[in-house]
C-alpha cells in the first residue's frame, strides 16, 4: 500500500503504528508471560481489522482492496481472529479452517501446515522415486512436490504415469507406508504390470480395534462370487455397488439362518442386518506379513533407504525417527520439505559419494 498509494497511507496511518511496527518482529523479542503475549496478539489483530475497515471507507483508493497482499491479509485475519462484543480475540486452533485451506505464512500462500508421526512443519512434501538395483548406481528417476496436506496415496498413479512415459517403470516398486492400498496394488499391476510392494493401510474398523472379525478374516471367492465368514458360513447374495465415498465395493449378504444363532455374531457386526461391505474381488490383497505385496526383506540386496535430516531432528546429521520404516528398502520417500531441510542419501555404492552424504539439494 505504501508503494501504490503512499500519500493516502501516510495521511491515514495512526502515529503509534510507526513505533509499533517500525521493526520487523523477527528482529525483536516477544514480551514475557502468556498474558502479555496475548495482549500483543490481540493488539495486532485489532490493528489489522482497523486497516481492513479503512480500505473500505469511501475515501480509500479502490485499487488497494484488489492487491494480492491485501486479499491475503483479509483471509489470514478471518482465519486467525474474531470479534466478540467489540473485542478482538484470536481463534482457538479447533476454530480455524482445516489445514488444507489455512494460510500459514503471507510470504507463500501455497504453503500449508501438516503433522505426521509427531513431526510438525509448514511448507510442502517432496516425493522421491529412486532406483535400488543391487549392482547399479542408485539414481533418482522422479521428484514430485505437493502440498503438505496431500495424501501420499494420490501420488502413486501420477508417478507410474510419468515413469511409463520415459520407459523407466520398475518391475517392483517399493513404497513407504501411506502409498499402498489394495486399489493401488491392483491398478499398478493392471495398468503398468508393476508389483507395488509396501505396508497396506491397516483397517480402522471397530472390529479390528476390539478383537472382532474384520474384513481380512473373511475369505473372498471372486470367481464364484461368494464370501465365507470365519465360522464357515457362506454368503447368499453378491452385489457390486458403490460406497458412500463413491468407491467400488461388493456387498455380500449372509442368510439369517446362519447369522442369528451364531454365538460370535457380536464380534462380526453390531447391525441387525446380515451384510458386509468388502473391496471388489479384484482389489482383495493379502495383508499377511509374508505376502508378496507387503514382505520386504531387511537384509535383501535392495536394502537401501533414505535418511532424512534437518534442524528439527536434533543434532546435525541425525536421521528423523520413523519407527514404521524399519530397515526396509523404500523406493518412494516422503520428506517434510521446509527450505532449511537437507536430504542425505545413504547406502550408495557409487563413487565419489560412497559412504558420505550428498551435498544439499
């Protein structure tokens, strides 16, 4: 605003603002004590709302309201503050928009805040695809940067499409937790003849949590369109349908004569009906740890991994803790990616970088 309409701003700006905002806040110290800090936060909020109100006054230049930074200010203030009986207050975190919509910095309006496995960051995620042949150099074949709130599983299909265009598809694609679902396993095999290997997302049903019978306990016979329950009862009806989210499912129904007298019925369902919603037969993937889709030998020839290091990981060069990673050879890595982070690629045999980290990207 000072650049576009300096005379209007100089004639309107309250004199105390020149003392309050002459120095950038990162060059000052916040007041001590929560009460003092809250007073400062609310003072800033009130000043911002006062400025936004002035921009809509009849004598304010209309062009200022259309500036991108003014629009960003308005959005950020709506997300951070509210007015109650004339008093400006900062919103509680639960009262702010979801992470996918919430601005975290005025300097990069595409950046978003996210948290995974206890790691909080503002920015983006970068997804790396790397070769891991035992007797060949390890090369990064694809890099994708997404919003930090994007689901990892949505990257599998674009990665495979990109690799297919360049004739770089692997026979087996080793992925981290979050990328592999039954649908992606089947799609990769059907569309690209790629075997997707990685931890299948676990079921979150109450049966799984309370020791009941989950979908994995039912045997699905796609050819005969029949499902067998853990107690040996077989379904009497098979119908292909869509879930509430629009996902293709199979609805299998069991006869009342088999379910009503069952002594373990409460472990199966809390419903009065006798149905079960399952993935379609072509999407049924074995969750057993020894299955070809989930078993990754920690001592195998492809036992390479990406070590992630950064300022928040403790001492310089120490890898971030990811307890589910284990020693597995993941081909796709998810990396919280603020600008200050570095990637250290380990396990490489190629000279001259063997045995030591690569320089920062």
